[in-house]
């Protein structure tokens, strides 16, 4: 199912013994547009602390109760490496998190393998976290959803708006679409742009360039935030832009 980051923020993460907290943000890899982590605010349970939960560790979402299960205990999460989620996340910090839980990292052997799948490695985690060896520089390909929200979208012949939200498919955790608000160009309208159509990103200028024209965007199928994304709408969208569907035909 495809959910927006705004909707994901209404979800909680449930451990085997209680709720860990609510989703605050996400981190995605801008080389594959894959969400690698959810940032979880532990609220009153661990005041002032947020933790990183790899998406590969999440179970099937419960849409009715709005939570994601994870096969961890509160104690395990409490003793996990302390991560400053308001600063860039370095590969060393990622390695500390994966090493603590005994999981195979997505960038090494078994990359992209989720719990319960062939090749997944899990060992009992240590009772206390190993020393966290922070580096000043973050992984240049790991981006925060909150950071990208507000970036301008540039078409081939001019700007079309700014990123208002991110839409994520939880089966595989692919960042499928950017929700673009065209308020400064076409007031009262929002459109979807697929991550597959992104040509380049200028992180210093906070601008995302897509291989589309303003006229194409202007005449694209209207997006209804209440109805959300369904296959019928996606078929209209991809047909309008003449792009090959990601789901195949």
C-alpha cells in the first residue's frame, strides 16, 4: 500500500511487549529512493529521545490500529545506540545500529533482506549498547523526509512548485512519489511526480529536477489526497506522461 509521510506520522511502532512510540520522520537512500529507516519518537516512555528502526525489521502494518509491529522488546530499544536524528546519519552510526541488533546491513551481504526471509541474519542483541563512534560527516545518500519537504521542483522549462509530502509503498519501502504543491503557479492544485522521473537533485540549492514540462504537469490527472493512490489513478498518470509503469504491463 502507498502511504504519505503525513499519514505515516499517525502510526505507532509496537514492540513485542508494548508501544515504542510514534513515527516522526524517515530516512531514504537517494540512489535507489528506498526508505531505510523510520525515526520513532519514544514520547513519555523515553523522554527527549528518538530511535532509528530499520524498515527491514518492520512487520506487516495494521491499518485499522495504525501501527507497525517489530520483533523487539522495549529493553532492547532502550539500550540501543543513542543517535542524534537531527544531524546527518553516518555509515558508522548505521553500522552501530545494525551491529547492536545483530542484523545484516542493507549495504552488505544480505542487503535488502527482511526478517523471516532467506538470508536474513539475526542473533540475540547485547544487553548494553557498544560505544557509538560518531563521525561528523553523514552518509551523502541518506536523506531525511522532513528535509526534502519544501524543496522546489524544476521542470525542463521552469519551476512547477515545491514538495509538500512523500508517498511511500510499504511493500519494499520504495519512495514512489513526491506530492507537489503548485500554489505559486497553479493555486489550489497538487500533483504527483514519480521518483523514477527525477533526473537530478541539487541538495545545496534544495531543488529537484524532473524530466517533465510545465504543460505536462498542468494537464496531468488531478490528485485527490483523500482518495489516495490506487492502480487506476496510477495507470492514468503514467499514460499521461508516456512513462513505463513500474509494475509492468
